[in-house]
C-alpha cells in the first residue's frame, strides 16, 4: 500500500475507466437486445418507425408479463410449468363464455382471474404442504389444466371472442403526440411491471422471496413464513398468466395449441434476463428485456425468411449462446 | 419365541436389504383400485386376462427404457429435456437407413447410437464446461434437434425390415422380447448405480458437486457420462418404437411426451430432482403406474381429456404419497 508512489493516472484515463466500469455493470441482456434490435432496424424499415416499434412492443408484452410472473416463482427456487396451459384455458374458456356477446366480457375476465387464483393456490398448496417439488407439481397442473380446458370445451374451440375482449391485446390508444399510437398491451405491462417492481425490489416480501431462493432453511430460521410466501408467488404467476392469456387471445385466433410451449419460452426469457434457476436472483427490468430479446430473435429469424424448422434450431443455439454469455459475464463479477 | 423373533428379524433385515421403494405400495393400490373399477364398470378383464397384463408392461417398455436413462441423469442432479427429440431422430434415421432391408440394420443401429452418443456428449459438455443450467441447456439442444429433423424429414420415412420387428413384436417363450429388454435395461441401470464406481461417483456428484470435486472426483466426466448414457437409452426407446411402428416419423418422441413423462416417472419413483438420491427400481414402478393407468382408462372407455386431467392429478398424488411427511421444504 505504501509503495504506491507511482504517478497517478491522468484525469482523462480515470474518466475513461469510470465509463468502462459503468459499461461493464450493465447486464448482458441489454447488449444482446439492442444488438439484435439494431440488426432488425437495419434489415427492415418497419423497425425504424415509432409505429413499427409500438407494434413490436404490443406483440411482446404478453410474453413479458408471463415472464415477470414466472420470475417470482423462479426466484423462490421453484418452477411454474402450468402457465402455458393456463393461457390455453383462458383463450378456450373465454371464447365459450363470451360466445360473441360483448356484455359478457367482465364476467369472462373475472371467471378467468378466479380460476387463475384457484390454480395458483393449488400449486402453492401442493408445493408447500404436500412437499412436492414444484417441477412435478406444476407439471401435473399443466396436464390437469390442459385436459380440463379441452374437456370443458369438448375438444375443439367453440364460441367466439368479442372485439372488446380482444382489444386488451391488440388495441391502441390513438392520437398520442410524437408516437401516434400506444398499445393497451404495453400500458398493462408497464402497470404490472411497476407493481411487481415495488413488490419485488422494494418490499420486505420481495426480500423474503429472494431469501427463500437463496437458502430455505436460513430464511425459515430468521422468521420468513416460507409456505405463505411460496403460495403468494404461485398465485402471482398464475394471475399474470391469465392476464397474459387474455392479451395473447387478442391477436391469435382461438386455437387449442395456443399456449403450447409457452412455459419453456417464458423460462428461457427469464434466464436470458439473468434470473438464476434455483432461485435467489432476478430483476424485473432485465426479465422484461429478456422477453423482448426472445421476441426480437423470433422476428429476426422471420425477417431472414428462414423456414420454421431452421428457426427452431437457430433459436436453440441462440438461447444456449445467450445464457452462456450471461452466465460467464456474471461469474466474472463474482 | 426366540425362533420367531429371529426369523422376524431376518425378515425385517431382508426387507430392508431389498429396500422396496414406497411407490410400489402406490402401484399396488392403483392396480387393485383400477381392477375393482374395471370389475364394476367394465368387463373385469384386468384381473383375469393375461394378455392385458402383458400389454400393460409392453406399453411401458418405451417409456421405461428412457426413464432409466433419465434416472441416471437426475441422480446426478441434472435433467435431460432433449430425450423426446433424440427418440424422434433415432426413429426417422434408423428407418431411413434400413429402407426395409435386413442388411442395413447393423449400419442403422451403429449410426443412431453414434448420434445418441454425440447428443449426450454435447449436452454434457454444455452443462459442465459452459456451466449452463441443465434445464436450459437441454431445452436448447432439443430445439436444435427438432429443427434439424423437421428440416430433413416431414413424414413417415423409410421402413424397417420384417427381421427388425422382432424387437417390438416377437416373444421368447411366453414373454415378449420387449419386456426382456426392459428388464435388462433396468437391471443394467441398477448395476451401474449400485455396484460400480461410476454409480457411486454419480450419487456423490448429485448430492453435492463441490464436495465431490474437493474429494477428487472428476465431476465433469461423471456428468458427461450420465448424459451420454441417458441419450443412448433414448436411442434404444427410439429403436423399440420404430420396430413397432415399422416406420419412423419426426413426431413420435414429442407426441409421446417422453421428455416430461420420463422425468415424472423418475420422480414418482422416488428419485429426488435435487439429485443424489433414488434409483431405477422406483422408476420402474413409476412407469408401471403409468402403464396400469393407461390400461384402466382404456378399459373404462374414458374421455381422452379426462384421462389427461386424471394423469396430472395422479402424478401429484403419487409423489405426495411419500413427500408429505418429509420435514424439508420442497422447491
């Protein structure tokens, strides 16, 4: 320590170093996202206009909502594999309840939210009180909800979704200065993100979620009500899946496979956003950008005109590469 | 008095030595319950018709073989979501190479096992060297394999020769070959886990990687080995399926839900998802539970969607039957 009589680095170098440290501190997901998005913008003029960007954000918002819900469960060290089936249930069930009668819209939404609450409570109960690993508990729930939804509608989509229901997913606030239009979906995402941000990053409850993910026993001994916190985490995830499902139904057709594979896509989005599987780490902002990154990847592959099979393969490669990059860059910091 | 207590002790010791996983009780309950329902609501063939009994096991062969491989991986605290598409690529590649000719069979088997080993090696390397969570790593590789198969094949391709169908259909005496293969695979899995150094190391790695590493295990090699064996078991399942279907299609793996079901049966069988605990005998019981359920549902002529619902509920109940007493919190 005392021998550091070497001359101080110049002011300029010091500033450069601070900037460089700042750059290093930005999570990897932002570089990946903006990298892909810039390529998108160069390839297609759609992504250079406010309108195109808003359309992109509208499409991505449901996945981002699913991802922040899933992040809460992942942070406690669990998995929620039932969210894809919940989306299927919401779309199939609502179309049956609505059956082209716009006045039924509130009833349909409240029914779906109630079902989501019930599913989340059961997931939480099974994991907390029957001590079943959440991977299996929610896998069982995935089969149960999917089978139940198909049984309910009789195996094929029935009924119609009304316009006022679909607007949640595909509608816009019109005539906004500068950007012309602002999607409802993005507004819903922003509200939910803000709420989750305060719960997750600014409240005791959020600290408890992360503590459970880090070390269940230690958090239990320091007075965290592990079972209650777990239950709430699963309820949040299910409710967000219902909301995401309502929005997804807004621009997709009514389809029995609409939610298939969404749970995996969502978990991948979370991991790209820096969430540790096994719990203890996560960030609302980063996860939202993780979801944006996934959607940007799909769009890029579409734009390149790759046939569907190649898209799957490239998507797999990119997920592995992105996660490896995120994993390596966080390990260095430790 | 003394003699009975000694034999009592012997009996207890014997029971402890063979160590029946609790899930076998659940299997018996499901079997009896299903049989009774069948007696009441249907023709009651489950208890009387041997063909149905054998059929339960034959139906379980495909899932059973891959579930043994999945058990190895899960004991090592890893997971393999790519088995479904490994099964698919085996099915299409083998029937494509065979083209109905017996002389092509050895080449086909060689090639698909080569592919299986390669997939397992890649999975293992990504997980151990890039330090990516196994869930995401194998999800990624399964997407890659899916893309490759769907880009190359779009429907039933090629066919298997009559001689190769013995794997799926013929019997040795009264017992179908498929069942013998399943028993051999389960036995091999048991031997590997409980009677070899590799097995002991795998339990060590699954229990605690860091402790394993510090006590001098080459933890990476052990895990890579487990992944290679798991992919090879998926290849064997693929070969069995193609010999029954007579031609391979890209959707045989994912349509059978072999990825999630092999994990579910492993956990139902008492292997901890966190690793380091469990074994193949429990997995076999888990697989048989699924087989019995399928048969009972068919006998009762149940609505297919209701089947899915009940399946989900029974997976949860089966695992709950022994986890609910545990003091540790699940994750």
